[in-house]
C-alpha cells in the first residue's frame, strides 16, 4: 500500500509497544511495529520519517541485551527512545546506565527544563501546569548522558526523565507517554510526530479505502476470483464490503452455518450480504454435521478442535467448486501480524484461539489480507467510512466455535435452541441501555446444572443460565460490567418466563484475569 508518511517502531519487548502504535494511529499517523532485531538494510529501506524505540524488560548491560541496528541513528530522521529504548540510545552514544537506588514504578511527577526550548520541542505541546504526571516502569537509570545529550526533564526525586541531543533530532524519555496514566502523553507523541518529524497526519480511512481498492485490483487478475469465508462478524463483514467494492462478483463469499450461531443469525447474514449488498454468496447449512461430530463431547478444547476440522472440511469442499479461484481472503488484523513477529515470542497458550484456523496447503490459493494494517477500532472506523450499518460495524466479538463454548457439557440441538432464546433476550435488553456501547461483550451461558424451582403450584427441575457482560478495550483484559439492577431483573424475569427449560438466572461478576471472558 502506498503510504507517504510512516513512523517505524522497533519493539524491545515492552507490554506497551502496541499502545505506541495505537496512539499514533489515533493521531492519523501511520506506523508499523517491527522487532528490534531487524537488519540495517530493512531500516534503511523502510522509508520512515521518524523512529521510535520501545521499552523492554532487559537491562542494557546484561549479556545479550538487545540493541537496534546502528543504521537507525544514521538515517537523518528523528529518533525517540522510550524507557529501555532511551537507555539503549544513551549507551550507544557513550553514556552510562546503572541500577537505580530508587526504582520507579507507577506514577511520578515530571518537571520540564525549558531552557532547551520546551525540551527540544518534545514538550512544546505540554499545556498542563507543571509538574505533570507521567508513568514510570524502570529499575535502571541514566547516570551519565550520552555525548551531545542534555537533560530536559526530571522527576520530583531528581532522576533524569528526558534528554535531547543538542545538534541532532534524537530524544529520549524514561517514562511511557503511550499509557493513559501519563497525563500529557498524547501531546508529547503529537509533538514528536508533527513538530519534530514534520508529518501532517494523512492516515485516514478514506485514504485507506482508495489505496486498498487500487491495491486489490492490481493484485487480482481480471479473470481471477477471491474466496472469503464470511462469518457475519465485524472483521469478515468489513473485509467483504471492501473486497466487493473492488471486485464485484469476482468476490465469492462462503458462509458456513454451523448450527451454533445466535438466534436468526444465519438468516440475517444471507439477507444482509446476499440481498442487500447483492454479493455472490453461497450459504452452506451444515448444522447437522457439526452437531453429529460434537455429540457426547464435553471437553472444551476437543469441541474447538472438532469444530475447526469440520469447518475446514466443509469450507474446502465448497471452495473447490469456485471456478477461477486463485485467492483466499482472510480478516487478519494488525495485532495478529505483530504477535507473529513479536520480539518477545508467543505468549503461553491459555486456550486455542476463538477463530477457526487456516486451510490445507494443497488448496493452492494465495492469501489476500485487506485489513492486515488495521487495529480493531480502525476496522470499525473503516466500516463506518464504507457506509455499513451500525449494527454490523458495532457487532460484539463472537467466538469462532459459536455457542459450543457457551454450552457447558454435552451439545445437543435442544440445548442450542434453549441458549439461543436466552441469549437473544440478554442482547435485546442490554441494547436498550444508553451506554450499551461501553459493553465489549455480553451473552448467556447454559450451565450443566439443574435447579429446583416453583412455577405456579408445580415443582420444576430445570436448567441454570448465567449472564455475562464485560467492559474491555481489546479483550486482553476485561472487567465485569455493572449492569443496572432493574435491567438484570428484566433479563432474569423474561428468560424464566419466556424460555421453557430455564428456571434460574445468575450474573457473572468475574474479571479477566483470573477468569476468561468466555466460559470455555
């Protein structure tokens, strides 16, 4: 994709590296994260107007401590070192980094030295009365600046917290401007991008649409087709609309109805994409096949693997019917790309991914990923720019295995129908809340528990349903959402009265961690 402005972020393993990219993207500045281990040739060929060195868990003096290619400092473009990146820059220029007697983790107050013109322009946009709050996370400190560097800010206990080179556009901060706890962090990153790097902020969804369509048309031959597995989720839906705008009928969407979707969801997907958007859509009703394969299976990981294998079999068989198919489209997002090349390496597996995996190599299809440069919030912004309906753009995340991981225990057609009805009530009532967009995910869970109840003069012994609603930014962490009591009361009353087979409703108030968002 042709992008005229870009910042290169080199990752040293900080848990906050993605936040740097997100903050810049929010400023309409395009950036990419790459491991600090990239070659000098890569750095020279990237075409960056600025470079940011992220934080990281290492100490610069330890054996094997990572360092960026020396070419970074010879590009002639501004460089900003953050925390470990700042210490690595200091060491490169002959400064000294030592273990700190007073380690700083958490909030600190920053006092800026304005003798260098607002900290060499890095603090030129800081408007808050000083001292201003920043977020620290370090056990080492810089005890001697690198050659040509001067201290431009320090914390209230006298620790150097920022430096700048007197002749070159090189800057370093010991704190993390990317986190929300740094009060003027966005202003500092804005100053670096706009005032120091001279960028204009041209990264907009309108520009992305225009350049993406051009790229897709240049890549896909006029007699070739693209196959997309359409689930109805945000990512695949936005990818479908973008690809359809570029290719028309040469986009062939395959929708596999696994029988584990939410109430009426299969019909809604066909209505929206097949009729409203007039896409070339093949809907494959395969619910019986999935339920047969899942019969008697209670282990959640086995459920996921079975669903993944059956999906691949169904999708592969349907894909082979498409004439002229050369491309397979996937809704890969930028966090997936970052994780695959992360300097830290993959994190421990808590459970297999919510989304069903890839296809066999012998399908002989080339991959096209129109959303691979975007974060989730940017995908929603893209959907809005494409004129997609609000209910599609703001659809909540839904696990690839569907309701199978929300039915604890054996999965049968009657239990699926039971959960679909209860889940529809949960979603309907929560959607009426004025603040419903603050809820990241909400759903019902059918428990493998039966409960005694009384309805009229009769004793009942029926199923228990749990309701889950969480707030989150990216799904990595989440907190239970404080749904108003009157709303919870309506949900409970409606489920017990309208869904035959459930006589008790509970509300899940577990956060992630230690719990996960989904129950399985």
